[in-house]
C-alpha cells in the first residue's frame, strides 16, 4: 500500500471518524466510502451491496486523498 494511504488511515482514526463508514486500501465489508490503489490508479468511490458508486480515478495519490477527505467531511454519518 502506498505510504500516503497508510498515513491517511492513521489520520482518520485519530480524528474520530467511525471505522465502519470508510475503508482505506481495501474494499469494505459492508458499505462506505473507499479509497484504494489498483495498479498505478487510485480509486475513490462509495461501496454498497457489491457495487461501486460515484467512482473517480486519479493518477496522483494526493488528488485521490483530497477527494476522499472531502467526501468524509461532507457525510454526516462518518463522525
């Protein structure tokens, strides 16, 4: 996993985001916001019932992290 994603995981845990509402580096078990790396592409999406919604792909990990943070901050159920 990209070191930036590892740091993001630590940051979100320290800021009190509910763990079941997001996933960093792997597809969530249930539903939630997700950021993961597939090859050289970083994907940001909402995962529910086996489907990826609002899928965006990024070449730059920092762009993907920015979008992922924005999604979490705008979702009332993540905190």
